[in-house]
């Protein structure tokens, strides 16, 4: 498999040039931040070591974006600038209960996170949803699937990640797909898409990370890592 060098996303005073597909993904996710009840923003994006609120910064990009120029692969014709990219939303399952140990369901906090995730991703234009067969993984995206009128498709958790990503990239080329996995497999999928071992397994307590990966028809793969803290819910214990 050929390697694709990751291109880090940086914050600058001038917004980056983005394709309409990439920009619409950003704005779709930003909608929840703008409409959120928590004025401090329930939705932040982690770029390297910086956490920033999405709302104002993303809206500042509106009207300023430009389509990426067409590129010509070796020995071939130029690829249209507006050719759809494939966008992956990759996340770990929500918080699970302690029992039964073999295949626990979500606990109350995890159920709240699953509902919150549906609110965040519903505007993002997700066209396919995948999860491992475990109860905690399936339950994490059922609210999202229900809100979009989609079925949760199951994938084999023991399948080689390179094979899985290659298969889904071909099957859903140009679409936006959400994949729920586990603490080691989600960063592993991001690394496969990047062609580089950039991300380690998620911390045991990390249920908030959401990776948004854009794989264009030509050019470098882009990765954004979001943090999705959920709002305070009365009667639900955290930690």
C-alpha cells in the first residue's frame, strides 16, 4: 500500500483554502456548537495542542473558500477539482457498563453520549454507518442511524484494518461514512488512511475523541481530531 504523508492542519489568521465538500463537513459539525445550550460551547476541535470553539471561526470561512485546483496524476488526465472526496467520521464506542463483562451495554453516561453524538453528526451528511457487533458499539450509533433513517452495518472487528479501510473506501467512494470501533482500532484506522503511524491507542478514559478524515481522489489526506464533551445531564454520574 502506498503511503500518504499527513498534512497537519494549522490555525492561521487567513482561513485555509478548502474544497466545498470539506467545508460543508466542517460547517455541518459546527452547527451543533452554534445552537448548543452551553454558551461556552459543547463542541471544540483539538488541532495539535490547541482547543478552539468552532462556531465563529468556521463561519468566518463562509464565502472565502475556494475550490482546490485540478491535479494531473502521472500519465493521466487532470482530476476535476470538485470530484467528491471520501470523508470518514471515526470514533470509539461510548461509555460501557461493567456487567456483563463479556459484552456490556452502554451505561447511562454512554447513552447520553450516543444521543449527543446523533445531534452533532446528523447535519454532517453521513450516508453509511458501521460498527462492530458488540452491544456498546452498536448502541453508540443507533440514535444517529435512527435520525438519518439508516441501518447500522456490522463489520468484523478481527478484520485487518488495511483490508477494512480499503474495502470501505472503494464501496463508499465520494461519500461520508461513520465508523464506530474501539480504543486501539480507531486510531489504527486513521493511521491506515494516513499511511503513517501518527496516532496511538486512545486512553482508557477517552470516549470524546472524534476523528474526521478526508480522503480526496488526489492529494494528501487531511485529519482533524475533535473533542466531543457532552452536556451535564441531571442524575447521570460521570467518571
